[in-house]
């Protein structure tokens, strides 16, 4: 299956297993729906979460609930609140997420962002 021919699918997120990913502080909980070269995730950051690395991967990140800061390695910071989205391609901006009070995100990434 390629990205251009995904048959209609409904995702019941309540049936998707949650995996825990520790941050430098706090933790991220992921629910992942994986296709070849493409994935969709619901990600929750706990209160006090800070990513444990600078990410070089491309993403489409949509904030569903709460707010978080996307910090660029250059020092720039962008606060995203519910209803806001950011997009970045692979290798264009080192970034990490920080969440003071917790947040729920929809994240889409894959080969199309190279």
C-alpha cells in the first residue's frame, strides 16, 4: 500500500494500544496507527513534559486540547493552543516540545515530509 492508495478506514482510538515514552521530564503517551511510510498518532504530553531530544523529523502537529511550546534549537519558541497546527519537513528545523500543563495532539508524519 502506498500513501496514494489508502482505502477508507475508520480508526477507533479507544482500541489502539497506548505506549509510554519518557521525556527529559514527564512522559508522552502515544497511540499509533501505522501505514507503510506514514503514521498517525494521538499523543498526550503529561504536565511538566519536556522532550528528551531535538527532533529533526518532519511532522504535521495539530493541538486538540491544551497548549504546548514548540521550541526550536535556534531559541525561537512557538506556543500552540487547541485548534492550532504546525508543519515542518525533515531536517529543516530542530525542535522539541514542552508542555507545562499537559496537552493532547494529533501528529501525522511520514515519507511525504522528506
